[in-house]
C-alpha cells in the first residue's frame, strides 16, 4: 500500500483526534487525501502519508546527517532498555499514544512493536526531515510535522503521552490527555553518555558534566504526585556505530574541532545509559 493511502486510512479512522490549527475546531470529514474542518479549512496529506501543520518554515539543528546517525544507533539498540521501562509503565489495554518530538521515529516504532502493535501511535516533530525519515520505518504509527506549543489535537484525545528527551508544553499536555491519562517523560541523569561528554569537553568546561536538577524540579513542581524509575545500563557499542553515536547527540555540536577529531579516532567499547523515567498517572 502506498504511504499516502496508508495515511488516508489512518485519518479516516481517527478524524476525531485532530483539531484544526487555524480555528481550533474539530475536523469533520476526509475528502480525498485531505482533512476538512467545520469551517472549511483543509490540510492535505503529502505523498509520504504525513500531515504538515506548520504554516511557516522552521530551522532546526537536526540535519540529515544527525538524523541518519540517530536512526543507525537507535536501530542497534541504544534506547532499548529505556523503551522497555516505558512499555512496562503503560497499562496493558489498547490505547492512543502520542510521542512528543518523535525525531526519526525509532523509539515510538519500537515501543509499539513491544506492545504487539495493538495501540494507535502518533508521533510528531517540528523537523520535517525527521518526520520524513520516520515514515520509512515498518510501523503502523502515524507521523506529522507540528508545533509542540500548539498541538493540532483535540481536547481529551490521547491516553498516554511519552517523551524521550524532548522539551515539554505542560498546558498542552493537560489539554489533550484524556481524563485518567498518563504522562511518561524520560530525562537524562548525570551519567548519561558521560564517556562521550568527558572525551569532548575539558574538565573546566560547563559541558564536562550534566545535571537534570532544573528539569526535574520543574516537572515535580507541576506534577508533585509523579513517580520515578531509574534506568541505568551499559551499552556495548557496535564497531560501525561509534562515530554515529558521537554525531547523533548535541554533545558533538559545541565541542572544539580538535576534540571532535580526537574522539572520532579514539573509539570506546561501552557507553553508559542513565536516565530517570517520570510517570504521572490519572491526569485530567
């Protein structure tokens, strides 16, 4: 089946999930390959089967090379332990899952696969290149280009929101989650990829270490009843993944060229994955 046909079947089956970004009214019907709201505003699926809800061009730091590197490393399993923790935190019944800042889509695709493809999965990102890459995955998830601060989703339309290292818009999350919904946010701990951080930045650099204190404090202030799960493991780096591992993370951007070159020619065999999975239940 062509991607645009697959996308059309999805929006036909889930029209009520979407909300017009222009007038914030519900979409009422699908005409051809287009969603049409009650005020006649129309948005068209592209040939890749995605919707682009942005009415402006957005520059992002995630270029094609970084996204391809991320796809390679995640397909080899860097996040598999994290994804398993998230899967274990979900209720067993079928649900609609929204992946915030889906990037190239691998975490969402793997999460849905772990759960037996029973769920309705929606992933979005502000990066068109990331969403285009996500559509190449063998998954039933639906991907779209959208703005975190203005989600094109109806009120109380989502059972669970998941975030893998993404920014948050808590007012929007509260709006789109169903009564009794769930928010699962993954944030890095101090040990996350510390081997790369220490290779790329000198001891006197603020980037040599990391603290999630501010992010965690803001989350707990908003959701004081949240629970947390620490997930830490060593990931053995496949030989052909090492350079891509360096390039898939923002850590690489700010490092001096000489430090980047030295790191690329000094491969290590293992890297630490160290995260906190924050869980808020019974929202709404």
